[in-house]
C-alpha cells in the first residue's frame, strides 16, 4: 500500500499549525496548573507513606503564626521534638540532638551583624556503611510573623519528618542527617548554627526543602552537581530547570534560602527544592491549608522527598563536581547534562550539521537546482529585525503603563506577546514570499536554509555564554538548531531524490545509439545541465511532501520546551515585580522565550492562511487593550 502524504498546501499547513499550537499550549497549561491526584490512605501506605498522619502533623504545626523566638514557635518545636522522640524510642538507629547550645556570630549581606543561639532539632539515622559521608536533609519550621507557614515551610518540615520514619524502618546505605532548623526567616539562623554542631562534618551532600509561594508544583531550582540532579530521575513527577538557577545568579529572585549557607560556608554539594506558585500568598495569612486546594501539593513533596532522599542515601558515589544543565520534559523525565559535556557536544553537533547540510545542498545544486536570487536571502533578516523592534516596543509600552498586569493575568500577557510576534514576523514573511509567485516548495527550502543558519549563529553565541558566564538556561537553543538541521536535511534529501529520479527519466527518454556507432567508452555529461527543456523536465517529479515530518521535528519539541519554560517564568518571576524586580527583565525574558516558540514556523509562514493572521491581529488588539487598562490585582491575587 502506498503511503499517502499530506500535500504542501495552504489549507493543510494552516490546519496542522493551528491545531498543533493550540493542543501544545493547552497540554502545557494543564500540566502547569493541575497536579496529579493524590492517592488514598490505603494506596499511600503501600508506598510507605502515612498520608493521614503527615496531614495531621501539618495541620497541627500551622494553626497560628510561629516566628522565631515566639511562644507559638516553642509550641511547634516541642511538638516536632516529641514526634521524633517517638521514632527514636522505637528504632535504635535513630539519634536526636536537641541543640540549644550551639551559637554563632556572622555578618549577613556584608551589612548586618547577627548573633544567634541555636534551637535546631537534629536527627541522625545511622546508615549501613560507616565509611561513606552522610547526606543532610534540611527544612525550617519557623514561619514569618504574618503567616501560618503551610508552604513556607510546614510541608517541607513534615516531609522530612516522614522521611525520618521511612529511614528508621528501612535503613539506608549512607547515614542521614536531618536539620529541622529554626530562625530561617530571621537571617538563615538555623543553617548557620548547624555549623557549630559536631555532626556537620559528617555530611558532604544536602537536600534543602523550601517554600516561596503557596501550593502548586515544587521545583528543583538550584543544584551544585549534575550527578545529584540525576536523583530526580527516580521520582514520578520531576520538575526543574537550570534557568531558575541562572535567575538567582542574576539577582532576579531576591529570596535567600539555606542553600547559600550549606553550599557557601559548608562547601557541600546540594539540591534546592521549593514551591513557587502563588507568590502573592508568600509570607501572608493566605499561606494556609485552605489555599492548598487539596492534598495534591503535599503528596507531591512527600513523594519527591522520599524518592530523591532514598536515591541520595543509597548511592555510593557523589564525587562528580560538574555543574549541571537540566530540565524536565512534561514533568515526567529529567534531562541532565554536565556543563563540560554540553560545551563539547554543542560544537560537534554544529560542525556535523553544517557539513551535512552543505554537502546535500551542493549535490542538489550540482543536479540542476538553480541558485536562489539574492533578494530572497534578505527577507528573513528584515522580518526578524522588524519583529524584534515591534516586540520591544510593545514590551516597553506595557512596562511603562501597566507593568504589574502579569501579577494577576499571566495568560493574557503571554498570548498578547505571542500575537505580536506572529503578526510582526510570520505575516510580513507571508506577504513578501508570496509576492513573486514562486513555487511554495522552493520558498520553503530557502526559508528553511536561512532559519538553519540563524540557529547556527545562536548556538555559537550559546557556546561562548557557557564558557565565559556558565549560564546554561538557553539549553533549548541546541534543540532549536537540531530541529532546524534535521528539517533542512529532510528537505534537501527530498530534493536530491527528486533530482536523481528526474535525471533517470531524462536518460531513459534519450534516443538509444545505434550499435555500429556506439563508442567503446562513452562519457555522459550531467544531463541536468543540458538544455532548458531538460531542466524543466527535471521538475516534473515534484519533491515528495515531507513537510509534515519537517514540521513535527522542528516545531513540536522546541515549542513544548520553551512554552513550558515561559509558564514557569511567568509564575516564578511575574509576581516578583511587586518585590522590586525590574519589569523590563521579566517581560523581556518572557518575550524571548515566546519568540523561540514561534520562530520554527518561519519555513511555513508563506503557506499560512491570511485569515489566521487577521484573527491573530484582532486578538492582539483586544489583549493589548486589556493588558494596558486592567487593574493588576484581585481578591485572589493580592499585592
């Protein structure tokens, strides 16, 4: 049976493009907003987690605000101490240090001098191997003065309490240390005083659990080592990106966590996990049980802590120090590279794709393909420049008139930016490319080649960024380039095959020489470079329509990665503008990500229906009006 491929027509390209982007966006929004359902108590017990008991502990310690040095804080501390003592009384491998002796003086932010006397609860669960370094697990049980502290950091504290019980029942290979620390909100006091306790010298690795929002999906937003990040491959719902670590390095997120202390003062390798949804409820009375919605966020951190913690404590080697580049794929799998390996991989991939593309392009030209007019090679650069100017103008106006609109309305902002890029990049390409009435397949090849060269330049810049700055957050540029390379290779391969078939047709149609006149040695010239009629006949067997495969390879993987990252940025950074972050940086970062989700459509821009562009332009006008005049706060998103 002959495979029927979709023809390269405006109708099919339009349908496939619109349906693809709508489905991808809806899928990503669902994954971003909706956590998987939490199990019943019976099913949770089968996985070794007492969900009801843990939920009861969370309700108990978050009834009232309990800041450091308050009476409510002492009540919470006594409750937690009693709970770990219950475990220690049942299991001889569990040891407790009620640390009220350690004290330390230090300077915070090179400005404030702090003296603190510790009140941490330290727990040690002995491992099977005494020779291996221990793993430290940390969360703080104090809240801010105006918050109940459910997400910051009650869920982290109770998840560690659950992990203590798990390790007590199922002894790990490495010793596990737990620092249920106090005073984090007052200057990371608990983590500083930990380094005055003798147990600190036993650990070389740590996992810190933090909360900077209310509910939602916890994210791995900082990591010291690629080897440690691989632990997230062993949990059901891994979520993280190196881009969040870069945001911290650039000062876009101003919150500090105990990660700085353990990694800085202690020189440990570690992982920093935090909730980041609903930052408007951070350090307010809205950080409560009711605003979690259900137990799904709590179950997620319980399961993640147990899975990652079990892997860390049952792995013999943590020696690798290579900085990580990592991201999750749809919350199902964690991709991890060492930065050194990525620096080596990028130029190898770039050179290989350029060599293959040039070789195939040369063969197509040799077989008779006419070179493209020089004017067609400036269309994409001109439209790209125009789109950058239009997007920058829109973002500037938004930052001037209503910069806080993203605080409560991230989706209208995302859709408006997407609309301005489509109308300023793809629509001008559509008009210019169709102006001269060239063959649509030929136009696609020209645009694909220009797009491929554009991605190559970006990868060169990314390599320099990795080498000089160590920023890995633009990892998607490699996916961008590989997708563009595979698409142009398919396109040129398709044309090469068609040219080969055409040359065969010409040879078969040529008149057979008489046997008496046939030379002993016959040298054939390239039939493609014959008469004008020969060249026209070559075009008779059109290239097979592999455009759909090219579309799927170049568009879907990149749009999934980049739009997922855009949603993370809007949730994590959108509400930091109220904390003093620059709105220009937030909106510019979001615009760059959305641009890269749209740019793979460049080779197909000339075939998208004008009705789509008119619809998008209308949406842009409506969304822009809303984003510029709407009040940025609401009852559900308070400042």
